[in-house]
């Protein structure tokens, strides 16, 4: 799912089907499915918006920054050289170059091409 409050353009959250707060609660098959979906989403983003890199990870627990503490999820954050700037530090404002609707449209288009 697209992050409603993205760190950067195309920020995706990858969530397992089963609602659980920790990786330890997932069966091996569920972990494999989750990692395959992380890989598929990363590749989809690469095709759709062509970032120069990615930050991929997860936050476990509120103290680690988990916005949805009761449901484990991976973040896939596309990155570009120079994509951070002074705006968040000085103006408490993030600049996202594409709307969520536009990113969604691009991702759906690429998914249809894969089928």
C-alpha cells in the first residue's frame, strides 16, 4: 500500500495478510511471502519511477518509530541523489514531486504490463 505520509515519492508499505505485531509471530511461509512481496514492490517501483536507490526496512514497536505498532510492515522508500533538502528542517514542510494518485496510476500501469 502507498504510505499516506510518504518520506519520499513512491513510499510503499508491505504488510503481511495476518495481523501481527512481530516477525516472530509469522510462520516461515508467511515470511517468505512477505519478502517476495518486498522484492516485487521494489522492482515495480524501479520500473515505474526509476529511483537511484532504496531504503528498505521495518520499525518494530512504538519506541522504534512504528506508526502502526500492532501490525508489522516493511517500508520501501525510493531514493534519489540530493532528494533531501532544507525544507523539513527549516519550514517543517516536505516536498513530494508527485501526488499519491499519480504514483498509484504509474504502479497500476506497470502491474498490468506484468500480467
